C-alpha cells in the first residue's frame, strides 16, 4: 500500500462528495465511499464476561502494509468504531461520522488491522498499552485484549470484514491474553458439604498481574514480578451446586508456578504447586477437589480458546 491517494481526510472527503452533480445524474461515483465494518470472534466462548460482542464495545482500526514495508499509519490510525447494538456491526459514534474511514481510488486494496478494547485518542496511534493490571477481575472487559488483521477493503468493496472470509484468511478477532479456569468442588466422601464450598474463601499465588499489549502486533506479555502473597479470588467465582467456578483472564507468562489455597471454617487447605504454561490465546482448565486431607489438582485441559488439545494432567494432594 503506497501513497495516500485511496484515503482522504474527512474534510477533503466531504468536499469531494459534493463536487459533481453531473456524476450523480449519470450514475458515476467519483467521490469518496464510506467504509463499513463487520467483525467476528474466532471461538464460541469469547470473553469470560460474555459469549459475544456487547453493546457499545469499541475497537481501534488502523491501516497497514502487509509486506513488511513502512506502515502508513498517518492515513488512518486508531480510528474508533463502536458496535452500538453488540451485534458485530461497527460504526462511528454519533457526530463523528465525518471523520471516519473513506475510500477514493477504486483500484487500491487497503489492509486493515484492529484491536479491542479501544484505548487512547481517536486518530492517534495507540501503540503499546501499559498500566492495566489483572488484579481486579471484575473489570475483565478492560484487559480482555483481542487483535485482528488481514481484513481488506476498497472503494468498490468498502466493507472491512474482520471475519473468516476476508482476503481468504481468518481475519476474525483473536484473544491475545491467557485464560485460567478453576473448577472447585467436593463430594460426600471428601468430608465437606456443598455449603462448605459455597461459604469458603479462595486464594491463588504466583501470578504476574502487570503487563503490556502492543496494538500493532497484538502481542500481550506480563511484566514485573509475581504476587508474593495470596491473591483472593473468591469474588470472581460463581457457584452451581457443589462446584464453584473461577474464570480468570491473565497476561501470558512463562514459568508460572501457582498455588491454590482455601479457608473453610477457619482451616486452611493448600495445594502443591502446579505449572500451566499460560501461553497467549490459550485456556487452561483445572478441576480442584477439596478434601479434609488436603487439595487435589488434576485433569488439566488445555484449549486454544476454542480448539481442544491434549494437556495431560497434574495431581497434588496433601
């Protein structure tokens, strides 16, 4: 993608659109064409906080060159688009339509990438996002970073499709963080009742909560040190019968060594360390059984946040 002839700034676009009434009469459109945006997510279970886009979710869209050349981000960088109805159709916010994305040259194919959630200033490259931690999991929508690239569009085909059909590639949004699911349970033979599980408090240690997200490459990475004290996760769990489930979104981090602990009726029960890889775009699920004799962590299922793979198992009992 060379030059800027296919894209005009809003003021230019609007003036060109009104230039020729003759073109309108003859059916020839030499003026700019407004971009349209649709987006999908590459799995059934999307964010831990929901299964689809939510109303008023916002993404940042930029142009780029796919051949490794110098990206012309000054054309369109970090343009904010919103799915008002949460249906995957993204538009400019009310009143900002004139500063949206326009196409001018019908012969030019333009490449787009995007990320979620939108950060920074509309029209200014967001670059690398820092300063957002995962310690408060009630705000998962702030750090469930997703990334998409490979969508193409032009004046003749102005819909920017961040989905599997765009440019014969999978241009859908992909989760770039890692997900850790803990299914905490007990049974009659373990010495606890379902109410004991419901009333307990739960902790996890060994997590790095700080990190960064590169909006140009989609790379998320943990930075800093691991938690030195128990991180309480009780409020981030949901209860169904005798199972308490905790679904956490974390920065990818290698070499993690985690410890699970629960306090029930003033008694602490602690697992041995377990070591999920916590790779990007991957979900790790553990079944944790609490017993009077200790804690069992087993049956690690590793999922490509949509595609199951063999993850083996790990057990630790005290």
